C-alpha cells in the first residue's frame, strides 16, 4: 500500500463542494487539495455545462419605465439557465437594503446589474452588498454608464467579477456558461444577431403582462447615423454602422406586441427615420393597423430627425389618428457655429419648416428638445431658439448639457472651459460661454416649463399668457422669477397665483386679466376636482344657474337617448366669456368636455 493514500472527490455544479480525506502526509494533502481547487475553478469557468440561477437587476428612474436590456438577456439566457428579473425604481422605499433583501432571498449563482446614469450609485452599492452577503455568487455589471470603464474600474471595485462593455447579448451568455475567469472585462463588441440578415433579437414575452400605464420598449434598429460629440451614440467602433431589422420582421414583431395589453410602444431607435423608405413603410403599416383596430390602439413614440422628413412622409403621417404617434425631435440649438463645433449635421431651417408642417397637417404629438451649455452658444441664444420652436411644440424640454464619460465633448471639456459634476448625471456647472448663474437660471426656467406645460392643467392659460408677453421665453423667465420669490404653492394655489403674476407684470390690461381668469377657471374645472379657487371663480346669477341646470338636464337626456356613456353625478354645465355663444358640459371625473350652442 502506498505511503500516502489520498481520496479526493471534487463535485462542481452550481457551487464548489470539495471533500478531501487524508490518511497520511497531511501537508502534501493540503498542497494537492489546493491544486485540485484551482483546477476545479478553471473547469468551472471554462467548461461549465450545468444550469445556474441568474438574477437580472434593473433599477428604473420611475414606475412607468421598464428595462429592455434585462428582458432581452432573460429571453436569451432562459434557454439554458433559470432566470429571474428583479425590477424596481430608484425611488422605492427602503432603498438599497430593501433591494438587497429581495435579491438575497433568491440565493442566486449570478447577479447581473444593469447600470445607467440615473442608477449608478445605487446599483454599485447593491452589487457590493450582495458580494458581502453571498461571496460565492458571481457579480456582473454592464450598461451605458459602464461602457467606457476598464480594468482599473474592476481594481477599484473588486466585488465585480465581470464587467461587460459594448453590446451584451453574447457576452452575458458566455459569462453564464463559464467561459471566462474572473475578474475580467468582457467586450461584447457589436452583437451580430442584431441585423437585417441575422435572426433578430426579440422577446414576445416582453409584452405579456406589461402593467397598465407602463411603456413597452421596442428596438427596430441599433446605432445612429450622426456623430454629435456630446452623445454616447457618437462613440463608434471601426466599421460600425446603423443595423436595422427588415420591415417584414418589424411588422411581424409589432403584430405580436399588439396581441397584449400595451398602452405605449416606445421605439428606442436613435434615429428611426434614418432610412426614409423603411420609415414610411412602417408608419403606413401602423396607421393601417390603428384604423382597423376594434379596441384602443397603443401610442407609438419615435425619436426622429426632422430635417430628414419629406412631403410624402408628412402626407402619410397626416392619415394617422389622433394620439397614435409621438415624435421626439432634438433641435438642441439654433446656433450654426455650435452645430458645426459639435459635429451635428443638421439644417435648423429645414427642421423648423418640417415641424411647422407636422403641427399644421398632422395629429402627431411633438416633443422638441433644446440643450443649454453647448460650446459657442449663449443664454440669449437659448432664449432665441426657445422662441423659435415653442409655437410648434406640444412639449418643450430644455435640458442642461451633461458631459458623459467616453464622449468627445468630455475629452475636450478643458478646451471649452467646462466644469462639470464628477458624479452622475455629470451636468456642466460653468463654461466659457455660460456662467454658473446662467445655467442655474436656465435649469430653473426648464423646471417652470415642466410645471406648467407637461400636463394640460394650464394649457389654455399658458397659451393665452404667451400671446400677451413679448415672447414665450420671457413668459417662463417671468414665471420663474415670480414663483422663486414666494413660498412653495400647492397645485390648486397656482391657478390664482398665475392671475396675480399677470397683474404684477403690468403688461396685461383689464380685459386681458378677465380673459385669463376665464381660461384659468376652464383649465381648473377640466383638470381638477372641487370648486374653482378664489380669484378665478365665477358667481352665476339666479337666471344663469337656472339656464345652466335646464341645459344640463337636456344634455343628459340627449346622451341617454343616443346610448352614449356619461357619468351624470360628475357632470357640470358652465358658461365661459371666451366662447359666450356655447354652453360647456364638463365631466369632472373623466375629464371630458362637450359643447352645444345656447338657446
């Protein structure tokens, strides 16, 4: 019998289990055991064949959003592995510890964290915590916020086993199958599966059970034809170009999505209409589906380049029903020197012409964007651009420039005299062209625009006020200055405050103030519950009240005779000076308005 008898059994499945029994020569046995542990780990990472449990962790910025990446990964990984999606928001009660409690309950072999600019701190904290709680688990991180990190990042964050750069579909599978040894940066590169010729990446399960009111994200193309220096899409690999699913594939996938209860389909394509012919065909297909639908059709949201629109496309869009399409259009700046400096090949005049046509000839909802802080622009330039596009925008978003890691603009920050936040969202705080005070004021004006224009709660009032001021920007600048000097007001209190604001500016005469009070009353009654606030209420005479009640009863009878649905307890009748020949019937509960002639 040999002097040393070592019986070693190494079982590697989801975790390492090593049992070594020594009869003699324990020192040699320990060395031999370590060798086998190392060998087992190598085999685990390079030749794993068994299924593992994987939790994909998504932290959205709000409840209405969903994460497309984890759903795509889940569809791919579930062919071999057990996959769980953990999805919540950065605002959920309990914060990181509550998230980690849910993750810990899964006792998974691998946790993969989807990291974006809005969740970086929380996701990395959660990843670190999970490594402490379950040190044997594999921690993977990736996403746009980590796209330009490297080995130095792994050294600074040793709790991360694998960092995915680039497109992650193939990389996440290789990691799950144990093809890499940690710690490791895995470059996913350009995913071959996303192209017109290859089998497209699509998960029909994304649509199933999508909660009411939440966005369904759909990707029909990947990449961007433009190279704006502030945008991550400008950072391209050698040979990279826009890859798009063919039209028939898009039609097929949309037909699957529409089988489910989806309210909004948001195309995440960076420039949906980069190919005019393809865009026209898909627009036409969606319009035909919407017209033939027997139930309410979802809204489709696209990010487009307005200067690429032609008259034929606008004619097609003119056939779209109300509420079918929403277009997000990045105008960004009207300064030609700025456009040249940032490498944005766009025609401001063409943009203005086309958004005007869209507003006049179609029912498309237009979201127009501006960026404050770009090189060679100015506070006055932003004001001028704001006034140019405001008449055409259903929603106008004014954002402050963010210097994203990996972008050309961030590399040239010193050349522009730009100073910015070291942590997400990397907002600039000062530059050669914008003072700190300028940027803070523009940020506050942007908040004011959001407060009064993001919903229809003040739509008629703001439209009237904009016509009474020298310019739309001057209006919102004035509103910001007025409200910044006052204590925080409730939503209800803002209606009377707007009327007071108009009085204090001395630019609105008595007739204008009365017209404004009527618009404010209308906006309040349509968008809120309860009586109109003091200052904008209207006291009806006895004869007016009698007339309104008589008209209301007649309207209710008419609706019932026609078999139309109406919630009678919430139905009110009103007169408004801006339309004195009509009576307005307002369903306060469902926010519906009906009118008919008086007399």
